[in-house]
């Protein structure tokens, strides 16, 4: 997640101002939420971390769809390997 955020951070200057304050801001917040949940889960033990991991999973699924939407709208270009 940290590497993804670094790449996302560098894309900021290439995104239009309109998109930067719209969908890009939402994606940025979702990545930070996912990182926060991952760190939180790391310090929880056993059964305590299950709700946190479920929340992180949901956040990542939303994030994947938002990034896909940004690509489909031409806001970002994700190379296919």
C-alpha cells in the first residue's frame, strides 16, 4: 500500500484540478484509510483484528473500482503489463 500511495502521490500533478478535488481526492483518502487499517490490524491480536481486516478489505475493493473508473474516464493511465 505504501508503494501504491507513493505512485498515486506523484500522479497528483498530472491530474486536472477538477479531478484532483473530486474522484482523485476520494481515492487518496481511501488509500490513506487502507494504510491506517493495515497498521491498526498489525497491532491487534487474533480475533480482534478480524473486523479491522474486513473493513480494510472493503476499503480496498472500493479503491480498486475507483481506480478502474479513473482509468476508464481517462483521468489516469495505468500501463498493462
